[in-house]
């Protein structure tokens, strides 16, 4: 893939991404992203979050036969199914959500299961990107597991999004062009392996064939200086950027 240029434009353009909801606090723009997504998947207890956090206060007051008004019904609920509340599972099943019990696989996280499902199902042909909400913050071991998924599926374009940050993987051997907000803080981290040569343009402190490694130099607390940031490295890098 040497010499390939990959442009990172808007991950959130209408109809181009699958939305995955995890069991963690959701960003305030979750309802907007829900409406823009092509496919909507809840990872196990993420369905509880959709049920309890996605309706607006006005919608929570709108009752039909004592059941909360439903505007947000996931297409699929995937995972171990040990966290989803039984009544919520029953309600979404009655509304047409496909529920996939993958509890036989105890070697992968619920996010890993959701991404595998999207990759392997026919729905994978319908989306260009996967946007994950609820992946950042909360328990640190969960957060590490979610970051690990980015490295487990390097061929997929997956973005972890919160109110504060965007995180995605930059594959090695590719010239990445990232459209970014000038002034945003950002970072580049070789989490998987040592980089012998990483180069950037468009940042306040650019890398110039720079070596980086966990336990040594990494690029954190950097700042976007240009609307287009270019990154190329000999290893996969985590890109993190302030919203």
C-alpha cells in the first residue's frame, strides 16, 4: 500500500456509516448520529442506554399504553446479552430488532462481536465506516479493549467518538490526509509496536522521520495548525483529536 493516499473526511456523512452503541454514557449528539446512520447496532447493554438516554425529555413524557415513545429502535442487538435488561430486550424484539446471542465466544468483547458481525454480514457492504459511541471513558479495561478492536480490524475504518474526542487508526504505509479543526489538540501514538519513522505536516510540532514508542517519545498534546493534516508512518498509529 506504499504511496496510497487515504483521505479522512467526515466520518458522519449521512448514510455512509454504521453506528454502534456501547453500554456507557452517550455523547449529546447521539440522537443526531442515530438519524444519520445507515445501520444501527447496540452492543448488549448499549440497548439499555438507547432506551433510557436517547429519547428527549419530551419523548419520555409521551406514553402509549405505558410504553415510552419509540423513535430509536436498533436494527441489531449483538453480544453476550448478559447486560441488556430483560424487559428492554423483549420490547426491542417486539419492535423488530434482530437479537444475536454470541455468548459462546468468551474471547472477544461485545464491540469486537459487533464489528465482526458488520464485517461478515451483508450489512458490511452497505457502509464505508463504523462510528462507535460509548467506547471512551468509564472503566479503563473496557477502554483498552475498545482500542484493541481498532488494531484487530486494521482494514476497517472505525471511529471511536465521545463529546471530547475522536480516535481512529492510521494504517502504516499509507499517506493519510485528515481534515481537522485548526486549534484542536491531537496526538499520534504507536500503541501496537515501535515506530522507526513517522512523518507529519500540518501540526504545531511535526514529526520528521521520527522514532516513537510507548515508554519513549510519543506525540501527545500536539495542536492542529492546518485544516489538512498529513501523516505517514511505518507502523499503525492511533490518531486522537479533540472535538
